[in-house]
C-alpha cells in the first residue's frame, strides 16, 4: 500500500459544510462519558456479549449497574449504619 505524502496529489475534499461533533447522535436519556475500567472487568462483559451471539457490552454494563442500584436502594441512614458496622470492628481491632 502506497501512502501519498504530497499534498498536491491528494483529492480535494470540501469541508465547508462540515459540522463538529459526534457522527452518531447520542440517544435521548443517554450521556456520553469517559470511564476507566479494569481490563478484566471489560473483558468479562465483552466475553458475555460474544457468548450470547452479539450485542453491546456497554448496554450490558448499563444493565448491570441498573440492577445493582435497584437492588441496593437504601436510605443514607441505613447505608451509614451498615458502613459503620462493617468498619468499626476493623478499626477497634488495630
């Protein structure tokens, strides 16, 4: 494959009507973010989608997060009490 390095031999491309932004519009109710995940976690989600015959690993991650927060709905007071019960014995034992 030959790569052209001479600007004068490249075909002319008119970008005067070009627009900035994503090529694919983000669906309503979705927000594009950047997130760093451990490689093994991402690999697991991709493997699950592959084993299922296709789909979106991002949708699978979204579904897993939604399931987690739905199952973990508890009041702030309940959360604080749980965390204190879990952490206090560790600190007292030191």
